[in-house]
C-alpha cells in the first residue's frame, strides 16, 4: 500500500512518521483491497488533528 504523509502548519518527528507508516500499513490485515492511504497531520490554533483517508480498489 502506498502511504503519503503530509504536515500542515506543524512538524512531525521521524519516530511518529515511522509509527504511522507501520500502523497504517497494518490496515491491509483488515482490508486487503486497500491500495493507498493519505495521512494529514495538522495544527490549527488550539486543535491538533490526524486525518487518515484510505483508498480501496473496487
């Protein structure tokens, strides 16, 4: 699965990036048709968010 990680208005440590790739890559255990995932980390005023979009073939 192709995993794209984006940082918006923040900087993510490499250990978080590595862990994200491991966890998101493990989603294929539950859905084998998953072809790609987009992970967006953002920091807006007082809100920190992580958004994951998984693309499934079919």
